[in-house]
């Protein structure tokens, strides 16, 4: 048996994106590298996080390990089984939860869904029913067990999706943004369940929620444009930018972020805007000195009103911004 439960070795996935003017006439073919030589080893019982914005390659990596997507190069092993050469054995060792309620059958009841998936793992009917009822109880769905999935709320359907990944009690879990789009109460409950009830599982968790990664993960890989940019514990990653300050401002109006990036001592800057209001995040060696100069710049050059500003301790988002020049929420 290997020292690592999950081993990812130089995984690469390249797509060809085709833009068309009409149905049969291709206009442009573009090579898209969704994954670029990703390598990662996860020890038994550890929770590793993949933290990055939408389109960073998180879901592609999960699907490749789960044998849903073939890699262009490289491979992965789960419990020692190669996902390409021994895919059936690798799949049996994994549970996969994607933040998509469409991965269950809406015309089946909550219990029928779980029994169906249990039987795919060759569980006897009585054992499958017992396991389904146990998980429905843990998810707080006992009174909804015989309701068709199509009649349940989004949150309830996601509970079934999560329970489905646990139905055969696998040693490895691949959780692909499991709390995306969930109401805050269930999202909190799900995180607590992962933290308290799944301590012995080896988990690869993808998310773009910083607090979720900070709370659950033993180690975090920051991924952007298919490449792992940095790796370590949440504390180690934040210590890496401890020498930098993070300046956060809320502004009435839309400043020119490119002009802000040109201000002396600005190391990186990003902006989000909505309904005529903006929030900017700027990193610098001395955030307090920069705050004074940036306030003057916004007032004198742009005539904008600053509603609020503060210099914060570094977060995982600041680490990502420093490494990539963009925020995780972008």
C-alpha cells in the first residue's frame, strides 16, 4: 500500500474550443489548457482544498480523478488504483459530490435514489435500504424519504446528493463545491458534518469560499488557470504574505483600476463594482502610507467619495491576489 491515499501525477487536460459563425463552419479553434501538470499527494485522513475562482480548473481536476474525464497526460491513483488502468477499482473507493442537484433522479424518491446508487456498488437490498435510511436520518430527511426529488427544495436535493456520495462508505471523498448555492444554515451544517463526522475520510474539496477552506482544510492548493500556484497549510500561506498589507476600500463611483495599479508601491489591485459602487483591494508593503496617498489620489484625480477603508491582516484571498493579480471571487 502506498503512503498516500490519493496521488495525482502531472495531470494535464487540454480542450479544443471551437467558435462557429454557423452550425457547420468553424471560425476559430482555440487550445484551452484546463489543467497544466498538476501534481498533489494526499495522505490518509487529510482534507486537502483546491481554492480558486471559477474556471481555475478545480472541477476538471475532480472529474479527471473521478474517471469522468480522460486526461491528456499524466494520471492519478486512488487507494493505489490507477484511474486509467484500474478505473473500476478506483471508482469503488471514491464518493463524489458535485454542487449540482441534477446528479440524482428527480422522478425517484429520496430513499429510492440512495438505494439505486447503493446497488450500483453491489450492496444487497436490505443493506442498501438500511444505509439509505441511516443517511437520510443524518441529513434530517427522514420525513421526506418517500417524496420525489422533484418536489423537494434545492437544499434538500443537495442533501441527497451529499448522502449519495457516502452511501457505500468510501475511504475517499471528492467534494466539488458542495456548498455552492446553498442557504447559509445548511452550508454551515454541511461543513460541521464534514469536520466532525468524516474525520477518517481522505477528502479533496474544491471551493472558492475562503472561510470554508480555512475551516476545513489541513492543506490548501491555490489553483489558477489550471496551475497550482502555491501550496501549504492556511497558516503557512497567509504567513507568506505577512510582510504585505491589504487595503480594502468601498467607493461611490468607478475608479480606474489600471491607474491605481500604476501608483508607486502598489503591488497588486483588484476591483468589483455594482450599482455605481466599487470595492477595491490593494496590497502594498505599507498599507497605511498607501491609504493616505490613495485617498488623495481618488479625491484629487477622480473626484470619488470613499465610504470606508481599512487595512486588514492577510487572508487567503490576499495570498491569491498577490500570486495571480486576481481575487478568488473574480
